[in-house]
C-alpha cells in the first residue's frame, strides 16, 4: 500500500495542480516544513513511483519521504497530523503510516480546536518570556501541535522557551524554540524533571564557554561548536581550568583561537601532559621560530656601466 494516495474525487482529476484555496487560506498559516510535506506528499499521491516530467520520484513510503525532504520521521508524522486537523488529508493508518489526500474546499481552513482554557496559563507564561514581541496565534498553534504530538508537558515546554530566551534574547524566534524542544523530546526529555538537569548543565556550560570567549577577546555568544569543544576539554580530556587558561594565553592572537586551543589541548592530551608546568616545559622545548613562515631576503646590488656592458656581452654570447 502506498504511503500517500488520493481520494477518489482527486484521482479522477488526474492533476497535480495546487489549489488556489490552499495557497490563499492554508499556506499563510503553515510553517515551512508543513508546506513542504503537503506539496511533496501531493506529488507522491498523484505520481506514486512513476516518472513525471522526466524526473524520478522516490519510493512512496515514510522513510524515503523523510530522507528526501531531510525532515525527521517524527516531524513528518506531526506535519501530517496537523494537515489532518485542517481537513487536507486523512490519516488512514499510523503503522505503517498511510495518508489520503482530500479535496481542498474554501472555508475548511479552520484549525484544530482545543478545550477552552486548556492553554490559557501556558499562553500567558510564554508571552511573559518572549516579551519583546507578540506571539501570533499561528505560532501558538505550532507550540500546541508539538506539545500534543510529542507528549511534552506544558511546563516543560515553558522551561525550554525560558532557556532559549535567556540564551538568545527576549525576542527569540519560534523556529529556534521548536527545534530545541523537539531535539530534547527525541532524547526523552518531556517533563520538567527530565529537563531540569539538562538545562542546568547547558547553562553552566554556556557560562563557562562565555568566560573563555571573553578571555580570548571574542565578543560573541557561545556557539554549539564552542560548547562541544569545551565539554571535550573538561569531561573527555579532563583538563583543569588552569590548563585551559594557559591554552588561552597561547591562542589569544590566533586567527581561529578556539580551533587553535583545541589543537593545543589535543596535543597535550596525546602526550599525557596534565599540569601547567609540564605544558610550559613543552612550549619552551619548541624550536624558536617554529610555525613561522620564513621571510624571503631580497639582495640588491648596484652595477657600474662597464659591468652592465659585460653582462650584456655574456648574454649575447649565450644566445648567439
């Protein structure tokens, strides 16, 4: 059975034209991934595994669909659940997943209704956290969809938003919050008790990395790559703060100081150097000028007229 298929009414049309109703009434309310899922699913539903317009269409199954769009399986399922709420598709079966595309009719673009008051407190908490901009109804619906499709507690989602706002600012984007919430949910962190140690650890790491950046005179927020390096230095290689500080002094004037620090600390780890004195001794043993490019010396010489005439004669003899 194909993963995506058409209702009888749509199948009779033998067309993959996108309805103007979808574009006008549905598309403005969807995030980018939902739009991509809907359109590619519609193509599969119309074409199956056939060749259309000279282009090979992938296998009509959930795994190939996910790989083709580079969207996680759970996110594809969530998107189709949302599309079903809008009345655009019907989920016939979950395992293995089977979806039927339905005709698009004007006026059907109402979103899933939630119990009155269910998200009132959640809405107030989220808006208090993201206080530098107004959260749109569409954005709130995206949050509800993630909460319900992935089984995340409302309080846990608020904790994620608070972490994101503390890191990125009070106008942090919805896409960033959703990505963090999903990533942690994939790891099984869906409750406040699950998230508390993760967020505490992340905050401590971010602060430590920010201190390293400050000592390196780098004026920017910590990146994920910076945090990954720091975790390796501290937890995998088990370097002390003093060792990291000495590596900072050696890396401060480099073009890519964090990368250079990682090379320095990696070398110390390979040589089993665990103290600042041992690292200093290794640095002193390094040949002077090592790593520096040799400068070309330009030799200048002044010639008298008779010397130039002799050089010209010698050249003429060699040529003729």
